[in-house]
C-alpha cells in the first residue's frame, strides 16, 4: 500500500462526512463576497469541518480552502471547495458538490469530487486510475471537434468583470462555429468530472483557482484526458487556465481557443500565479 492509498482513505472519510452535512443542512445565511458572488454559512461550516478532520487524520499536510485560505504547508496541501457551484446550490440546481484534492509541488495527485444530488462520486489518484462510484472511467474517443460537446466556465463577476468578459464572448463565438454544442453548467468540478467519464469531450476554465480545478484535473488526467494550460503546456497550480480535453480533439480545440484569445500564446502573456 502506498501513501496515496492511505491518504485516499482519509480523503474518502472526510468527503463522506462533508456530504452528510451538505444533505442535512440548509444554506443558512448567505453573504456577499463580491459583486454577484456569494458564500453561505454551509460553505463555511463544511470547510471548517473538513479542515479540522484532515488536520486530525493527516497532521503534517497543509490545507487550502476557498473561503478561509491556507493553513500550514503549501508544498504538500489538501485543497478544498466546500460547495463547488454555490450559485447552483442556492437555487436547488443539482449540479454542485464537494471537491477535495491533494496537491504536491504544485501538481494535484489525488482528487475526489462528490456530486451528491446526482448520486455520483468521482475519484482518482496517481497510478490508481479514475473512477465514478465503483466503475472505472475513461475519457471520450471523439475524434473531430464538430462532434464534441464542450463545457466552458462561468462569465466573470466582480469589479473587473467588464474587462474580463469580452474575451469570453470571443471564445464562445469561436466555439459555437466549431463544436457540436457549448455548455455552461456552473460547476468547474462537475465539468472536469464529466470530461473524465466521456459525458463531455472537453472542459475549458479560463482561470485556475486551485479549489475549483485541482481534484478534477487529476481525475481527468487519470481517465486519459489531456489536462493543459491555454498554451498547450501541462497543467499545474500556476497555470493561467484549465483545459481538459479528450486526445482526439486536442489540436483542433487548442487552435480554436488560441485564435479566439491571441493573448494566450506563450509570448503574449505572463504566467499567472493562482490566487489563494
């Protein structure tokens, strides 16, 4: 048994407890984090419970949560989104859940995504493959972009949304002309899980908050998808974007993205450190 087997068991125990809390509790009070961005009392309760549980089970490993930031080491750290898709959750849309990853040296090596309102839990670890519940999963075999269903992340919100959204409009326009369908589902974790099991052919998140994408990145990678930055290099915690794509459409999809977002070429952008 490797240390990842042991840590996977700890992660499973922790996520199962978080899901029980998600099922048992309403959102409670909802607070504004920024313009059109919110956090619920339940987000905070789940994050605190998960952090305390993991600190007891794995005391030498750090913890990064979306709501309350980093605790302990950063080079070997759990990364949590307590409710990925909070906006969906608050409107009783079932596409939301708990996303927990272990990140080592800026690379996710273990991940669990629980989508409890869909009765699905996805998990993976380096060398152990990718799974949905008890079934091993693989990414799609789609070979042409015009047969692909592609999910893209939400439009920007907050004070800089007006500056950040025009490139997203360009990307939507470019994809609409090339792919079979574009979807905007409101949960980066679910997008990546579905890119892993072949429900989607690609997931594009223009941004790289680690709590949103770390678990999904390792699950998609272990399922055979390519997980890339916007310039085609391998994804890591400081990438500018998170793209999971079935190998057969990698070249076509990256060309479409880069034509729509020319500033994404290696010469046209500076590396972006993921915010914590």
